[in-house]
C-alpha cells in the first residue's frame, strides 16, 4: 500500500544503530539515515528525528570501556557526547540541504500543561520553517527519579505531542519476532499487531544492548503508547535499504506494524498510563472494578480492599481487581500509610475533611 498524502512522521533511531563497534558515532550509519530522511522531506513529509547516541558518543570520547552505573557520571558523559552527536547530524543533513534544530526534552515537559504547549509550539514552528528537529531527552540534567529512561517512550510522547501520522522505531532487528533468534533460529517476523497484550509483552523480553537503555520490550511499550495516541507504529531494521520510504508506504514486511486505536488518550492520561513508574498497587473489589471499567468514575475508599508498596500522595499506582490482574493506573490521593485506615470505609465513616476519592477519575486510566 502506498500512502499518497504528506505525512508527519517521528523517526527514532537507537544507540546500537548509530554507533560503530568501537563505540564512536558511525558516520556511515548516520549518512544512510540522513539520505532517507532527506528524500522523505523532499517528497513533502514532515520528519522529526528522535536520536539516541549521546551517552554512547560520550563514552567513546572519554575512553570508557564499560558503561558506568553512576547517574551523575552518565549525565556528565551525555553532556560530552550530545554536541558530538549533533555535529555529525548537522554536517550530514547540511550536505543534503537540510537545517537541523536540537530539542532537549525533560519528563516535566510532558507532565505540565504550560510546558507541554510550549514544547509543542516550538516543534510546530521548526517544521513550519523547514527545520528538521532532532530530539533527545535532556540526559545531562534529568532527575533520575523522574526521567523517561529510554528514547522509545520519548519518541511515542513526541508522536502524541505533534499528532503524528506514523512513529518509526529503528533498531538492529527486523522487528518483533516470534522468538529470540539466538534461542530460536527459525523465529519469524510478526508483520502486524492489532493490540499489544500480555502475551506479546512477555515475548518482547528484557533490556537490549550495552550501548542503549532499551530493548524490544521498551519498543513494544512505545508502540502501545503510540497506539493509544491514535498513531500507527512500525518497528524495523535501521540497516534495511530504503526503510523510511517503505515505512511511509506501509509496505508489508518492512517491519512489525502496530495499528492505532480509535480511542485517543489525552496527553496527561498517556503520561500517567505509560511514562510514570508505579510506586505501589491498590486492590479493589469486583464492584469497584466494574464501576471503574464502565468509565467516568473515581475509585472510592469503600471499594479498596488492599494495598502494597510504599507510595506517597500524588504517586502513580496500579489498580488490580480481586483476581490480582492490573486493569487501571492512577495518581493516588493518599499515601500507603493512610490507605489501610480508609480502605473499605464509606464516605460517612471517614474522618472529617477526608475525601472518599482515593483516585479521582481525572487521574485514572483504564488500561484494558
């Protein structure tokens, strides 16, 4: 299938796809990417590039053979590597008549409405000016407790922010396979996914390479985020010839395509559902689960039958039914020490001034 109309596409490329075996940024890999993006721009498409590689470039420049575990050291490494990575992109795109603009985003740019709108306007204006935005997380200053942690999720959030038509996640594999090719040589490509479920998430496995911070699991979560944003996603091999054009044309077999959902979450609820880590879990009774899944209801204290984990007011928590299966996520209004006191109590039994709403409906996302 060939999509004729111009599209807005977010392209994410991972560290393993832009670095050579010695850890330095691969000018050959970057050149291939720039040629294909340049062709897409000349064809009328708007492209935003989300690129990993700053830490990998910094590690090589500073002579690290092993990735440090210290957050402060990694932030310093990112500060060294970011401008080196951007210089490679700037030179490669300039050779093809394109100007790039660097955008460094932090998690709070998605969590706070004013910052979110400002970032969205900046990206829109860059595209209007014919500039190709190159986006990365602000690794040098991000707080480790609230950072996104991988550029796959960042790319999905950017795709939502700009109302993209397509998210392309480029990696060093053909896409999502039926098994780990190291263990299952006959593993085949899954060409299309209608819905990301627990079975697929289990299939995706754990983290990826030493150079990067995410693996197929992170890409699957990003595809799920994009699907809930109304954005189609393709996971494909960065080394595949003409992979950008084939993705824009939705060519069957280019990689794994994830269909978009018709229901689109707001930016804030997308943030709650997928970008915030869970600090604990609430267990609710069958009646509360039914009421919440019908929609437009808050979780009340009377429906809570248990909790686990240590969390504070305002933290994100998972919400599970009596069978233990998580079906929702939200921002809790009480800390873990208060929940056992209020659990199972109706509004008339609560202390004066205490709210019966443990998770307000505006802070709640149904995940099924």
